[in-house]
C-alpha cells in the first residue's frame, strides 16, 4: 500500500464530493482521506443521504466499513453506529439503505471503489472471511498491552480484524481522559487512524479532533501523546505492529529504519544475515512453502499451484519482465539489475 503521508488532516475541513463511479446509487457523498494512486485502494468518509438505496452486489476490492453516525439497513438487519464490516472481494452484500441518512467510513483495500450488481458471490470470493459486528455494544475493551513493548495504560483496544499472515490489524482504540504517554514511537508498518469522536494530541502534529485522520508510512516519529477528555478512533496497520520507542525528537525516518534493522540483527542475527545475503530477495520475497505447496488437486481448471525447483519459477503474480524470452530481470532496491540465468 503505497499511500503518501497524510497528517495532519481533518475531514471536517473539506466538502463531500458526489460519487459518480458506475454502479453506485445517487445520494452518496465522499471525502477522500487517503488514496493509493497505483491500485486505487483508498479510505473515505462517506455520507449516505436519507432514502439512499444500493441494490445487492459485490466489489472487486476487499473492503472494510464502519458506521460513524446514524443507522444503515443491511438486508434485514438495522445496523447502528459502531457496526463494523469486513467484506472480502467478490462477496455479495444484500441491498443497503438508510431512511434518515448516515455517515460511514469506507476502506477499499485492494483496488478502487466498485459496485457490481449481483445476486450471488463471485465464484472466487473467499466468503468465509466475511464478518460483521456491533463493535460498540458487542466487544469489550481490552488492555492495550496486547502488543509489547506497549502503549501507556489508558489506551484500550477492541480488535476488529487480524490477518494471520501479515499480522495487519484493524481495531478500535480509545484514550481515557487525561491519557498521557511521554515517549516517541515509530513502527515498521504503515499506520492509519480516523477519530470517530474526541481529540488526542501528538507533539509533532498537534490536535487530532473528531473527523481527524492520518495515514502514516513506516518509520515516522510520533509522540509524545495526550488526550484531555479522551477519544475513540478506528486504527489500522498494514503489517505487524511493533512499537519502537525512544526519546530523540530529531531522528529521521532513515535513522529510525536503520535502528529497526540493527534491532532485528541483535534479536535474529541468523535470519538477518540470511535475508541480506540471499541473492533472490526481490520485492515479493522468498517462497513460503506453506503457501505454495500443493494441498489439493487442480480444481476447476484453476491453477493454484506455484511451481518451483529452486532454480526456475513461474510468477503468477504481477512481475515486470523486460522483454519476452529474456532471462529474469529483477529490480533491486539499490537500482542495480542482476541477470539470473535459469537453465530451463
Ligand atoms: Fe503509532
């Protein structure tokens, strides 16, 4: 997810635009919070006008949604504020409507917003991943020390979604009144937050009021933190959240990244050395045999097997080949091009 750093930003400072993409019903206004210009993935504040009605259908993108204000009818169910949905790509949602209008936060994770009218799931939709819950009423607050080293006491969370492979998380968090944390923090992951209610403060970026938002790439200093009257927010990370704490307000993202690398070297020296010296760690990383080994037969003609004999591999994912029939060209972070010869 290559979105730029957006911070500080408050959606109350901009106006709603009319959603005009094909498939979406009239009466949908949006404020773009962050956008990946490559994939179209984005987070938006969305106002659905009273009387809005969206027929059943699915999106080509995985998405998440939380009701911020008002009520939304999803099929037969009336959902209140705080209701959260995780909707896999291709998962067919029933008709949605709102009588009085409502405010929701919509996140399209893997592609641009889309709505394909349909009465059934796409055949390749991972329907088991769908879940929905009233996060305000039906989940208790848990201590924020799920992640260690931890935020200060008084920052509580409700976990809404967890990706067991990447450790990406979606969660509600709240700061209790008079919350304070005096250190500076950065992470190895991107971090996103939308303030559903209340104001928190950070040394670098000032107050985040109701409607305040940030998309913060990895290694950017943030903190100390405080909240006078408390706040509640939706938070997300795009991979494993680790709190690198320190007290030096002058460090750059590059210095923070180098320190994170040094800490990895101190903690997992063999893994660090291997990952550094192995000459095939292109952006998609080395192979995870649990993900690529054949578990079942070739179903419905869909080739879900990733073949590799260690020398030769076929890429089912998008991959830039310079010209047809040439050996692989891998783009390395330092900009150099290595030619690998595959004897096939
Ligand atoms: Fe953070």
